[in-house]
C-alpha cells in the first residue's frame, strides 16, 4: 500500500520579484552593496544562500501577464525600434474593440442591475425596475397566486444575480487571457464603480438563509413541466419534488462574486486596503459557514490577502481561520501573509500605484486602438535605394500613354549636372 503524502496539497510558487528582493537583501547583508539587474552572480554569498536561490529558481513561475507586461515596458522604452506584435483578431479581441469606447458605462449598468437584484438592497424610486417582465398587470387575488408571484419575483432576482456575476467573471477571465492590460482596464472601472463595496454588501446578509432559499416550484420547472400529466397547482403541490438541500443557483452566484473580488484585489495593495477599510473580515468569516469547498477556498484567499493589515490581536483571536488558510490556500515560498514586514504592505502611496497602472493601461489603449496613435514624423523610414526601387509601384494609365513625353522632358532635356 503506497504511503500517504503528508505534505501540503499544492506546490509552492515564486515570482521573479521575490528572487530579486531575496538577492538584494542578502547582498546588502553579506557584501555591503546591491547589484541592480544582476540575477546570476552569487560571489561573496554563503552556501546556504546559494541553495536558497536554487530553490527559488526551481519553483519560479512566470505568468502570461508578466510576459505581456515586460513586452509593453520594452515597447514603451524603445517605441521606434521595438516591433509591434501582430494582434490576432480573436473573438475576445473583437469584443474588447467593440466595448472599449463605452466600457465604463457598461460596467456601471451591470453593477446597477446587480445592486437592484441583490437581496440586501431596499426598493428605491430611482432604482432600475428589473421586475417589469414578472409582475402581472393585475395584482393576485388569492393566497396561492400571491405565493406563486412571490416565489417568481425572488427566483427572477436570483437568475439576474447569477447571470450578471457570470458575465462579469467571464469578461475578466477572457480579457486577462487575451491581454493583461485589457483585464486591468475593466478591473479599474469596476473598482471606480464601487464594485468592491457592492459585493461586500451582497455578502453582508444571512448567507446560510440565502444559499438555502427555495424559490422554485418543482412541478413548473423543466423537465417536470413537460413530462406526464401536470397536477393542479395548489398550496400543497408547490413543494412536491423539492428534495434539494441548497439552492445551487445561489451558491454559483456567491462563488462568482467571490472570484470577481479575488481578481480585482490580487497583488493590488490599495484594493486590499479597501477590503480592510470596509471591514470585510467579519463578513467573509460568516460566509465560511457555508460548507462548500470551492466557496470556502475563495473566502480564505480573500482573508489571506488582508491578514497582515488586520493586526496581531485579530490573528490571535482567529487562529482557527489562520489554520484553515494554511491548510487550504497555496503559499509563496517567502510568503509573509501571517505577519506584515513586506515593504509593499506598508500603507502609503497607494494612489500612486493606481495612477501608474492607469498610465500604463491608457498608453496601451492609445497605441493599439487609437486612430491618431502614430505620428508620421516618427515612423521608420526606408533609406535603402535597392529596397525602395524593389517595391511594387502601380503606374497610372495616363503616365503609360505619355511615357515618351515625360522621358524627353525630365531626362533628355535636363543637363547632367542637375542630377547631382
């Protein structure tokens, strides 16, 4: 019988930034000065440091986003000599080009619909009427009709939340695969439209009651509604065939919203601080009551991001949560989530971080999608005579008919000295 692996269920990762920081700190400690940009030389460092560098290199993970960012930085440094890569017209690229002019308005519209459908939102006169397709022209007259209408309204809201959360998550995933700055552009506009507090407001409810809600009428659901003889709809028949313990539609919506929150805040210290400012830790901790592995994983990831900001007292009084994070969430090799001593974790100059990201995204959009992005005066010029003369050039029919006249006037009648 093979021995059971007692290790953690995932392999650790390391970024290039982690290796650079490790080398810089050890060189300052043992040699006395850093070597900017040198990732090879280990002169003057003790053998354990050599082994540490080997471990970091062995577990090095370079994401597609890092490769794309390096390419963009190279183009920004050398805009004339660096060749622009060919952009394949994938379905995601075509969608982004179509959404780009009005993408902020699209994000605001989707979040408004999500807010109107959230169970924690109260009815307001200026909110979007998302129930127009459900409410009948005449109000129900019997108790049965009122029950059916109430279930239908709540079910309609749940379907809207499921659809909007899935659309946002799919857009973020496909934009991130296509190009990291397309993903960042959409992410920033979601953050500017208060997506983070909206999602936290969504989870600030009795989450167990939400995932256990049964806003369905089984005999009217597909395929029951088209198979066999349909029983008459009565107060007793509303619950016939209802054996589900949870509403999988609502669990799906919750997981989508947690994943969106993860994508918006990962490696963004300013947005992680927003989670801390909006007191998300107790809200997320209540969400852990739902016994669903994937949902708990994304909640623990969100808690892991902010533990270094929550203070020693919070960590001391939430050791059960800390243990769950250690067991379930992947760690970096030199991860300091349980104690805050990373320079990036110091809460200052977060506005500069967002502004720098916004500048990179705007430069990317202007270069790739703006009609006036290229200045003709700075375009490369072909000065090779052989290359220029070898290019195909279509002569007009008028020139072909009067070629001899042009030859007589421009060549034979021109003194030889005028050519030099």
